[in-house]
């Protein structure tokens, strides 16, 4: 993952427990039917992941991220869009996983394509902007590029 480094501030919309997150995942599933989404709620792992399994291209969201106090619906939506971008973003490719798009490309795709497609242009851009802020505060190790995205 790659998160834009910016201080945590601004909007954070709480999402309900598993039910609210399930409906968020469902929106992505409907928008991108080629991807298999799932929610692994019973874990403290605060992460999301793109991977390829016997089912094909998969995106998994972990419960520790879904329950995190500093992560609202914006951050969760961005995480889902970023992971989807690893599958659908195209080149440049990830240096270690040739079947996935690079970290930067996955985030660019999330902002330019993924979030607007799921939420519409206005909400999609807002989710991208605030979602990046929320995630940047949490995973500073994933910040590899100081350039702001054009949101
Ligand atoms: Zn990533």
C-alpha cells in the first residue's frame, strides 16, 4: 500500500460494525464483479490485501482496519479501491508481484477510477482525499512518495 503523508484532520465518518462494512464491500462487489471481495472480521489485523487465489483476483479487508478508531468510511473505501487498483490499474507493475499494479498506480487508479465509479465523482473524490489522510496517519511505513495526488 501507499498512503499520502498528511496530518490526520478533517472528515471522519464512522461506519457501523460488520453490517455497515459488509454493505460497503457489497458496493465494490457490484461495481467490480470480476474481483472477489471478502471481509475477515474476526481478526485484529488492521490491513487490506490484494491477492490471487483459486477463486481468481481477490481483495480482503481485515476486521482490525474496519474497527479502527481513526479510520472512517473514507479510509475503508480508499483501502478497498486501492486494493482493487492493484488488480485493475494496469502498468506500471508491482516490482515483486508482476500480476499486480504498483503501489502508486493502485492509489492513482483508486482516486481516478475506483472511487468515482463506486460513489460518483463528488463523493468519490471526497472519500479519496479524506481516506488517504486517515490511512497515512496509521501506516506511515507505507508512505513512499511525498507527492500529493491530484484530488
Ligand atoms: Zn497496496
